[in-house]
C-alpha cells in the first residue's frame, strides 16, 4: 500500500490538508477536499483503533502522499477482509486502510488531521455491529465535583421509588402499608 511521496513528483491541487501520527514520525497529506467520510462500526476497525468505532476519510490514492516517515510505516494484511492496514511502527497510530476491492482508494483516520478535510462523516458502515456500550448522542450533563467530565444519566426506573406506597381505592395514603404491617394486617401487593 505504497503512496506516492512528495519527492516522486505527485500532482498537487491548490489546497492540501496534512495529518500526522501521535509521535510525529509519519506525516501524510491529501488534496482538499477528501472524497468522502464515514464512521466504521465493524469489528475489524473497532479492534484496530481500540475504540467503539473509527471515523475515516476516503480519497483517491493519487491524491494522498506520505510526506515524512515512509520507512516508519508497518503493514498488516487481513486475508479474511482482504484489506491492508498500515500503522506507525514507532507509536502504533493507525495510518492507512485499503481494501482489495477498491484499489484506487485509500482510507485515512479522520483524527490524524487537525484541519478540515472538506467532508463531514455522514455515513455509517456496519451499523449492525454497533456496540450497546457505544455513545449514541444521548444528552450529557456535568459530573458534580469533576470539572471537564460529563456523563449520561441512567434511564428512569420503571418502578416507582416509593415501594411502600399502596394504591387503594379512594384517597391515596402513602404510609398505609407500613402502618398495616406494624399492626399485623396482611395486605397483598397489587
């Protein structure tokens, strides 16, 4: 999955967007705008990134270049999915993802780029593999006492909090059951 390097005279468009791995040993560049962007929920991408899902931008291979660190790129070929994943051999950052069925395209993790890539990730691939523990956009609230931390409130309980309340015909008396139990009166739960 070798990309052209800048030294080999790749054709460049007017605007470029650059990205890099965590340690900075590998730097990439694509022509702006990217072809498309999506969220990949597949098990392979989830494991390769160690996250609930991976967000990729896709571009034509001829519009992507490695500008630094070509020798620091290691590859993993997955025979099952017929894909190749490249990563930085120094820090392990996922860099490139290519599939045999689309040899002219290369997919790059969106997180490598600090600037805009020209495409919003509006598509979801392998959504049927979405994990039940993944965040799906429910409202978040600040966690008291922990600045910068937000959390999802648990779903409301199906049963009422006041389990001692008894629904009797007539006016509602919330303390009837404890009094009846103390007095030895059997009252079945309804």
